[in-house]
């Protein structure tokens, strides 16, 4: 994303349902990760930007040091530029213009803006749609509630920007823009064009701000919108840390001869030592972390989505059978069991919609951090991310739920669990 980096191909691929799979194995809902839609009338909270700070988090994994490691936007990956720059023109299917105009006027607030909807000069007709191009004043003055309703209507009619808005949590919006090169007036302009949708701050008026911002500021806006909220995670250990316990956590399903020397080295000095956890990841994840798919070199990489990534996490070389959803579904049903709210390194996080649709899969690392590939697209890297940030890529208007699952053999063998939840 951008906040949304072409989720459409991903969602089109995920037509199969897993509700029956999880009911069959008796999976429990992880209640702290039930995502409930926000009241769309709730005003945007004016949170203050916080400076990025290094966080030290203790648990069964040892002590991890976590700080932001945003993957910067590159024009190469702003693949949908042309589509987003038509965000100020809305196409509606139908044969009766009056009915379309009435629907839009009814949702328009403040009411005095509704007269613009009836202006003939604001409409044109092509072969299959009526196209409405509101004025900048119309777009700027809409209330957040009206904007949410109108943009949902436009999105339901297939308008790209409204269908796939950029999305933020309150914290990430404040942090991203507060630490950007945009001034306070410009940030307020952006914030005033936002609205609540799917329990997230949503923004799609890129075309409007291209008219209002100078070239340098607009480029900065695009950079911020398309930055990936990745994390850098390092493991810090001291002589008092138990290598046996740490090996049980980080060495799961891996070669002891590879992981144990790293842990012993980190605990061998009196002052302690640290290392990027990339060194502790299995080969599949280690060689892809922070990287983008290279379809030109490896054609299959363009089809490696979150499900393929999750199922291959512990593999040395990727198993291409997991490009087939039926293979993934079968293995989840027969080889995995629930672990409730006590995930450990390597467990699979599966996000399920209210309708039982599998929306996403990621791999639990530690605390609230996952290894994730957010979409079957070359614009999304393999990365480490907070669950909260990951969820902004997979919004739903009905409550969705997170489940943690583990292979059956590991459920029987592993008795070692992380400490209490981190909020």
C-alpha cells in the first residue's frame, strides 16, 4: 500500500472457505484479535505524532529490540498511479441517471452541496456508465460521515480509489505523517479528507491533493502513502539467559547445529550481545526478508502469496505445491490443530472473515510481530510487521477473527509457550 498494494488479486484467489476446517478441528477464537467495525460516525481522533523509538520487549524469546524499518516507496512500485489519479471522477453503472443522482444527493452532507449532483455539466455518459466529476469544493467540504457513505457507494460501483483506499490505524496515521516532510497545514488537509471505513482511517483523494500540493509535497505524500510499515527486530541476550529454553523457542523445526551456536555466542559475553533475528529464521524466510518477488528471474515468485509463504516458512527450498489452494486447504485440515492464544515461533496466524473466508495467513515470530507477505503481487515484500499494521491490508466491514494453528506433531511435542499477551 501503499496501504493497499493491490489486494484485489489476492482476494480473487481466496475464494475457498476455511470455516469448516476450523470448526472440524475445534479451533478457539483468539478474542484479543477480534476486529469489530467502528461506528462510521465516530470522529477522527486527533492523535499527536510520536517519534519512532526503540522498544525492548521480554518474553520466552528472550529480549527483542524492535524499531521501525520502513521500506521506502519507489516509483517502480507505484503501479496504480494512473488509476489513483482518477479518484475525483466516479463512474456508476445503471440506465437511469435520475435514480443515481438521487442516491448520491441523499448521501451528500452538508445538504447545500447536493445541488451540484443535479448539474448536467457534471455528468457524462459512456457505453456502460454515468460518470460524475464533482468540484474540488464538493470533495473538500464533505463531512467524514458523508464521505464514508459516498465513497463506499463509489467503491461498490468499481471505482478503483474508493474500492482500495489507503488505510491507517490512528497511531500509524499520526506517526507516518507526523514524521514526514509535509507541513502541519498539509497534514491537516489530508486528515480532513479522511473517513472511517472498516474500522480504519481511510483516504483516497490523491487526485485532489495533486491539484493542491506543489510537486515536491505531492511526491512526499505518495512516498508516505506507499511506505511499508516494516520492523527491524534484534535479539539481545545475556549470560544469565538459558540457551536450552531459547533453543526450544528459536530452534523449533530447525537444525540445532545452525541455531545453537548463534545463541551460545550471544550469551557468551558478560555485557550480552545482539543479532538481527534474520539470522535465526529458516532459509526460506531468511533469504526473502525485506525482499520483493522477482518474477523476471523466477516466474513462480509472482504467485507466492501469504498462504504459500506460511506453508513454506520452515522449508529450506519452497514447495511449489502450495501454489495450489486445494493443497493448502487439505494440509490445514488434516495436519494442523489450534493453539488458542499461546502462539510460539513458527505458528500460523490465519485471518478469517465473518463469512468464513480465509483472508490472510502470516507466521508468528514473537510478541505481536509476524512474518508476512501481504498479497500475491510484486509490489509487496516479505517482511516483519506488527499484527495491527498487517490488518490494515485486509479490512472487512464485518467482524473478522484471528486463529493460531500448529502442525499436529508440534502440538504434541511443544509444551513451551510465550509469556502473557503484549498489549
